C-alpha cells in the first residue's frame, strides 16, 4: 500500500488516519478554534428561545441552522430571523428548498434508497432549490444549507458571476456525506465554505479531513436519533484540538424529527431548541475543564 499512500500525499491528502492526530494550526478569522452551532432552529420563535437560553446559561451561540427549508418560512419569518441574527451576531443558515424525500419518487421510501433523500430530482427541482436561495438572499440571508452536489456547484458559480452575494456561505449538509479527505477536497473545490461531517467519524478521521481542507467543519457532539445519535462530550476537547476551525453542534437524543416544522409542532420546536442550548452549555463547561486554553 505504500505506493498508494505516497500518491495521496502528492495530492495534499494525508497518507493515513493514524498519522493525522496533530493539533490544527488553522483558526477562524477572529483567531477562534471553535464556535457553537444550534441546529434545527425552525423559525423566529425557536430562535428567540435559543437566544434567551443562551443568555441564561452564558453560552455564546455563533450559528443557528434550520432544516425545514426556506420555502416553508414566510418572508416575514425569514426577515425576522435575519434581523435577530444581525442584532445578536449569530449566523442564520437556512436549508434550501425541496428535496427528494418530499417528492413523488418511490426510491427514497425504501431502506436502500434513503441515501437519495436530500438530493434534488430533475432540472425543475434544481431550479426550485436555486430560486429558494435567491429568495432568501433578497430578504437578507447570507448562509444556506446545501445537500445536493450539483446545486452546490451551480450556487458557487452564481456567486462568481455576481448572481448571488459573494459572501454567501454554502454549508454542506450532514445529508451529503463527507467521510474522507478526498471527498472533503472535492466539495471545497466545488465551492463549499463549511463542511458538515458525518456524526460517527472517529477523531482520527476528522483530523485527516482537516489536513486536506482549510475551511471550517461542523461536528455533532450530540447527534439526532435518525442519524445514529452519538453522544461525544468527552471527545470535544480532542475534536477542537485537531479539527479547528470547527463548529461544535448540539442536538438532543430522544427527540422527534420535526421536519417540516410549523405551528402544529411549535411547542416541540421551541422546547428542543432550548434543550440544545443547555446541552451546548454542558459541552462548553467540559471543554473549559479539560482544554482550558481552547479559544
């Protein structure tokens, strides 16, 4: 295998996972190693709950993300979330439009076909997804969650052409698997500005991906049930050390999937948003105990 490992190094990729556990010298623009993200914040009321809970626990939340999609928020709701983000210096990241799991196709309903779930089916659905991004940007949004590789490529080229804001964050969804350094490099080359890593990657695999790309990565410290629900709090110091710049993400186990969300799930959306912030407070406290110099 030596020849293969040697060739990987000529591409700027690590030769193996075991050799990659070294501290990352990379940082966010402000010098930070880590930031906190609260996912599945499904509207302005849930966002307000996150802000209240963050203030109560003394946790700095840097980004919130949403999974139901831009298309299922009213203009007023999007504008309110953007304004809350601006006021509190929190990045607001909304998922792009329709997806295969909500379409009429049958493959995604099967055990083997679920991998198709977040893809865009056909040119029309691709157009719908791009229109969703245009609409969000017109309302002030500057960060979107992307789960289709073709859409990522198109959105990046729209940024280059001036069709979309140059500062638009293209964050790859956990539904678009980034499980090795080569895939991470491909997605970064296509225009991704943040990579959402699978919830179950060992620390060595995360470190290997960091050696291949310089853009921020997202890592779930507690994952949702429908993604395997790992609970990795004691690994957080190691993850910050090797993966910086990294967003530490906190969801909660034993919580229902609320996508697509709405008024009928208002109480669950707000309560789980609050609990995610509490979980983040637990994670930050552990990090400060075991890696106090982390920035």
